[in-house]
């Protein structure tokens, strides 16, 4: 099924990984989650108490289930076929943002009818441990991740309980409601174990967790009927499980292609971010105040964006606009930029063109930064329509531009400029509040004040 790989814990058909307790997945976009996931794959468990405790509890439950009598005797042949097949399926990871899908569901459903129901958790756990051995042997994963591997077998407890209570029978189409109940129990145990570990590591809402694992659950729901079809011949001849191997081969091929696409996307995103930082360095080389000012604005913008719950793409636009909102100033004469006094009318008119120049520069680069150019153009618009260059008002101004506008103004008020000293913080706060609803978007001001702790 699904496995949460970053930055919380994964509770399903493969190993889980964790990040620092201070991490939060609430506002990370897909690229950030994947990058954080990959950086944490070889890390050690945090915290160990929860993972070891839940793993020990699983062991007690799995052993306790063996005491439950079953109508189906244990077949060594079925066990010898099912566990390696499950391990092969668990080696295939289909990568999503914060989860990866593992095509074990077909094998697992067939195992419902091959093994005594009380044996399912231990058989699944054995398959997962077998799948983890190559990584452990190559030291690609620390030994203490075995606890997470054991935790990933909790999903098998649900069907084991359902079939232990209902009795072990050969696969029958008339029992589809029973099989649906077993699948629901599987998902319930899986989600519960995953959420317990996740909440001990990072702050994540249950609804966000459900949304994140939805693609992986969809893969399980598609594979479950296929596993039931194979269960009919496999219940008589366990080697019929090999019928599912071509499906695993397809998943393996698709997963490698998808991983390559994700790698390319991450490289492209890194290139865009690197370009933005390079342009920021150019700005700083031309004007030290403007460069350091842009970095100060960046921190405020990201804080406000998170407060307002911006979607990942909008948050990225705000991030790049914070870095590049003054990029057009590289074409403004230095004597105007650094003039130790008020600008005259002609100088002000020239200065006000820097947002248009910035948009043109970014449009030339194109791609993501070309899209950010529209935000840069609007970073000096006012909520009441009195800004420049287009006189936009209210929500006609892109939200990332409204955020940059307020954060830019705050940084400017509280920084020394060539023509004036920084304003005292109480005075700057009063000005920020007075300008809410006129110069600035009121909701942006409220969020900025919260970020500032005012």
C-alpha cells in the first residue's frame, strides 16, 4: 500500500522514515517533501520510544494471534511462495510527494486465502524484513530502521482479525462484502499506526495525512481485485501467485521512469532557485542595501505565506518574488538608488519603472521566473488602487505581490536608508496598522503582525 516517507513516519508495506520533531509537513510542497524524504532516508529514527513501543506491541499481537485456532492448516509450500513474492513486491517503490505506493496489495489479498488468517501479520512482517535485507547489507539504511519495517506490517492485523472471526474459506464471489470489510480494516490499522508514529515526530493533521496517501490507496484499490482473481487458482496451487509477477515488472518499470521525471523536475526547480539567488547576488553587488533587504523580506514573506496557507505554487511565487522584487533596480542609475535625500519628480518616475523592468528581465528568462515577473510588476500596487505601475486595487493584485508589498514596506521602515534612519519599532508597527485597508491588504497585515509577534 502507501508508505509515508517524509518527513514523518510511514506505516504500511515498507520502511518508514522520520525527520526532526520540529519539522512540519503542513505547508511543504511536493518537491520539498520529496527532497526532505530523500535526505532522511538514511537517517536514524526520531523518536525511538514510539517506534520501538509500537513494534513491540505488534510483535505481541502477531504472536497472540497464533493462539487463535484456524480452519485452514498452514501450508509450508504456500508460505515459501507467498513471503518471497511479497518481498519482491515490497522492493518496488512508486514515488509520490510524501508517500510512495508499493504494489504488494495483489499479493496480500491472495495471501488471505493461502495462509491461516492468524499467520498473516507474521508472514507480511517476514516479507518486509526480507525486502529490507539488501539495503541493510549495503548499509543504505541503519539497522534501527528495522523497527519501522516491523511497524509497516500493522496493516495485516486488520484482515487477520476479520478472517479469524469470519472463518477461513476458499475465495467466493458471494463473500465480496466480507473482503471489503477486511480491506477497510487493513486501511484502518494502517492509518492508525502511521498516524501515531507521525504525530510523535511532526505536526500533521489527520486530514492532510489522508489527502497525502490518497494516490497510494487508489493503487491498492486497483490491485485488490486483481489479487482476488489470482486467489482462485492460488488457493489450490500456491505457485499461481507468479501470475502477478508481470504486474510487478510493469510497476518497477513505471516507477523507474517516474523517479527519473521527478529527478529532472527537482533539478529544474533547483536551477530556478539557483537563478533567483544568483540574480539576488547581482542585486547585492550593485547595491548592498537592496540585496540584504531582499533577503530580509524573504523570511517575512514565507512566514506570512504560511500563515495564510498559500498553496505550494503560490508560495513558491511569493518566495521568488521576495528575492527578485527589486531586480529591476539594476538598471536604475546608482546615483538615484543611493541619493541621500528625496527624489525629484523625474527621478521618482524613473525609479517607479523598476517593477516593469524587473518583469521584462524575468520574462526573458521564462519558465517559472517568467511567471513570477507578473508578481514582481505588482509589488508596489496599493490595496486602495493608488500604487504603480497599473493602479490595481484589492484582489486584482496577485496575493503574493500583496504579501511582498507589506513585508517590503516593513523592512524598509525598520532599516537604515541613505536618506533616513530606521524608524523605531513601535512607530513602524503603528504605521503598519494605520495602512491596513489602504496601502496594504488587511489579512496580510494581520498575518505579518502575527509573524512579528506584535
